[in-house]
């Protein structure tokens, strides 16, 4: 029987490989780097990590439940600590034996009811005929670069190329984008740059990493509130903790809490309030030595850094095979493909507080489905009837997420986990 192929050795790829192996399913992992860790290994050629990067969620809310991080690891671990964590995870669950490293996947294409996976390793091209493919190559690799009108003669870069604050030394810097990476990088820059400006095009909710000495993401009550009520309560708490963004010269959000991802940063508002960062509106046009903004003001810069996020990117497979519609593939539970029962998109899911355990729940469900395909084809066929019927349904918990490309695969955490668990229970009864 042909193996299943997992593409990627980051957290999603590792738990997917683990769960398939546990079900007795033959699995081969392909990874471009020479070790595991994915995004969190700054030395990987596909990593977009920077030297100062830490988790924006706390370790206990992010870790795998059955493989907790050591007590001596920081509450918000540095990228190097996470790299070690994934090395330890792979060693503990004996995952290295399933992986081939230095493998760049070039093509994934269906052949009858199988999949041909073509990859390059050490300048040689190889092929695997696979029973199925799990795409776990991550969602934060392909930069969303903006083409502004005008011409800037200074240095223009994207945050994917940023590694160390040395590049800001004595420069006039403009950062475009106020997401979590943009705010992290702005905090790095204020210590080295001559001056730092930031383009903030819409409002954000800002939260510190600690409240009363506890990680902010651990403060939720034990009783689950209705989603609309939790929005109101948490939105009020954010206002009490951080104040209105407009008090700092930032735009206030014109949407409710959780309808976009909040910024988790204890220092950004501090530096805004101290005048270390100047807030700018959107860029109207670039100029040879800087930019002109939509309020008519101009400023000079040596470096413009785009912290404008990332696009979903599966360059080795035709979009039609992914049921790609609009900004993202339309898949049941963000995983299961209505066109191809043997093709699974792993980790194409974002939610506030989902963590790696939520992704491991995905992996466990996929492993069960594959096992069912092998042992009970009739039940598997019925499951994929549901996949085809519900592929366009979004588990948003009634939230009106902003119509942004990066929000196209956002889900509501509690409702999503409940949906995964419901499917797992039903599958367990059918196996």
C-alpha cells in the first residue's frame, strides 16, 4: 500500500506525522530544512522568524497537552526555546525516522485515485506515489508585499526578511502595518533608529502580555459565556486595561472584539505614549526620499519595512485541487477537501487561543478518517458526503470577521474545537 506524505516538519507537520504513525498508517514526511521546527527554526530557509521573536500566547495555552513545555521555559518563550521544544517532541515520539530532510516539494498532482509527489533533494529529483497528501507547510511563509504608487529610492523590505535590529541603526524608519509582528519590530526599532513612524490604517484592540502578574490569555472565566456576551465583556475589559487607542493617537477599532486578531504587546503603547513612535495614516504615494500620506503630510525615510502579513501559499499544487474560492480553500473544518478525499490541508486555521493542541486535534481526526477509509470504505464515503455538503460552511461562532484576506480562514476557537470533537466521537463509533 502506498504511503501518505506529510509536507512540513513544523508543529502541524510533526503532530500529523505522529498521529498517522499511531494509527499504523505508513507515512513519509518531507521537509525543506535539515531538521524539524518549521517557522520556529530561524535557520530554516523557509523561516520568517526574527531574533527578538517570542510567542504572543503563553506557553500553557499554546503547548501540546500531552507534551508540556518544561517549567524553566519562559511564560512567553523565545523562538530558540520553541525550536528546542519541537526537537524534543520529535525525538520523544520517534518522528525523525519518518522524515526526509532537505526536500523541496515541487509538484503534487492526482493520478487516478493516488497522488504523485515530486520533490528535489541534493539536486536530484524524486517521486513518490502516495495514497494521500497532508499539506502542513504553514501559513506564514509567503509575504504579502504591497505595491505603492510612486518611487522610493531608499531601502524597502518586508518583515519576512527582518532578522535583527542592527538594520535600524541611525535610520529614519517607516513601518507599514500594526499587527503583532509590526508592533514587535517597532519596539525593536525605537532603541536603534533615529526615528520610527508607523502607518496604522485601521483600529486594533491592544492587550498587554500580563495582567496582575498572570498571562493575559489565562484570565478567562471557567464558565463559557455566549459568544456575543463574551465579546462585550472582554471588549470592556480591554478598554479598562489599555484605554482607548485614540488616547494614544491611534484609530479606534470600528468592529467588535475578536472580529480581528488583537495585538498582544506590553511595550508598544508605552513607546507610543513616550513619543518614540509617530502614528501615520495610509501612504498616498512614495517619494524618492520618503512618503506622502493621505493627510497631505510628507516625511523622509531611509528604510520602509512592510509588516503587512502573509498569504496562503501552496505553490506545488494547482488551486483547483484545493477548492480555492476567493482568498482561501473552502474545506470542511478547514481541512477536508470536497474534491479529493486523499488531500488534506493541515493547519490552515487561525483562532484566538487555538494553540498547537487545536491543531493536534485536527491531526487526530484526519488520522481517524484515513484509517476509516482503509477499514470501512462505506462509512468513509458517508463522511465525505458530509464534507461535500458542508465545505463552504464557516465555523465562526456568529462572529462577523473583518473581510480581510488573513481572516479568510479564521474560526471561533470554542465552536471549532467542539466541531472537531463531535466528529471524533462519531468516527470512533463507526470504526
